[in-house]
C-alpha cells in the first residue's frame, strides 16, 4: 500500500530539516500556521531569516515537486511570513524564501535546495 500524502510530506519535511541542519541552518519554527497560511520551516542562515516551503513526491508522474509552488502558494507564504516578521519584531532582518524539493524514487531520496526561489 503506497504511503499517504501526509506521510510523504512529513518524511520530506524531516529530510529537509536534517539537510538544512547539516549545512549550518538553525531551525526556528516548524509548521508555522496562521488562519491564512502555513510555512513548513523557518530557519536562520547567517543574517537571513529563511522561510522554506518543502515539497515532496514519490516520483515525477505529476512533475517536479517545486512546480507546485505556484504564484498563489507564494503569495500565501509571503503573507504568512509578513505576519511572522511583525509578530517576532524582525523588521530589520534580511529575509529569503527558499524551496526544498524532496524526490523519493525507488528508495533513493534526492534533495534539491532552491535558494531565493521567489
């Protein structure tokens, strides 16, 4: 029985978090939610607060996972990030929006980190 979408997403998010930590990122928040949106991971990379969308798939049948981060999704992430910035009083900090694509095919996991994706 194939894994459900939620399980694939959680596995991908866990893999992305490990990937980032191995590269020196510090995870600040996981699954930051407000009424109008969610951000999968918020991390610190040097002087940057990085808002990260993680997209995971078990194959390319529906295209690359990154393709799902369309203009509507980007605008929701940006609005949610603005809320986080105001709530945490980070208006003087550098911010960046990244996408991490996690592709699991035939038991092999490939991670692509798209820095400054939008």
